[in-house]
C-alpha cells in the first residue's frame, strides 16, 4: 500500500519546503510569459495560476507567502520598482484565496479565485494610481490584463488544485 499523505500537520520542515517550492513555482510561472503594458510599466503573466494552486491546495499561509514572495522575486528580476507593491497585493491575493477555499468544495474554490482576483485588481489599480504615481487613467489600462490573469488563473488553477488534492492528502496551513 502506498502512503499518499504529504507530511504531518505539525511538521514545520514540510511546511517550509512546500512554501519555498510554491514561491519558486509562482516566480517561474510569472517569468515564463510576460506581455508588457507600456503605460504602467507593468506586464501580463500567468503567475496567478500558481498563486491560486498554492492557496486552494495548501491554504492561506502558503498561498499568501507563495503569492507575495514568489511574485515579488519575479518583479525584482524584471520590474524592481513594483516589487514592494507586488509583495503586498499578490500576498493578499494568495492569502484570501486560501482563506476562502476549504480544500473540499469547488464552489468555494471559485469564490476564492473571485475574492483573491478582486483584491489583486483593486490592489494594483489603487497602488499604481496613487502610490506608484502612474495616475488613475493609465492604471485603468492594466485592469483588462489583470482580469485576464485572474480568469486564466481560475480556469487552470482550480482543476489543477482539485487534481492535486485528489491524489495527495494535504494538510492545509
């Protein structure tokens, strides 16, 4: 008989390893495809797929860590001025997705993606408009791209998370 349990609930080593792996996957998936948005100096990417997989599969702590740190690392490589804003916005996106999802219900997974996605779209809009100083009109140009990222993240991330949960018993943190 094969043991398909992924570590115990109390194992900080397993939690740390999973958080680091998921942050690396978020970073790599963010860097794989980048479509620049000249008016804001931002870009469209597929990193939200792995942010949602992290939150929906492993819960709020790993989702928040992987979303924030993984995305900020990607920004440090290509767009360092955005790294602090990204750390907060993408961290909140992964955290909220993991908080809403219970790891068992597909509808909650969908609401988790919608909630996390809403935080991401609003966070970047407000951050770019007022903190980064690109202005509200220019920041609006990034909203469709962010919506595309959320849509792609949900379409790919929900089934991927469900598949992972089906084959491995995963503690949620």
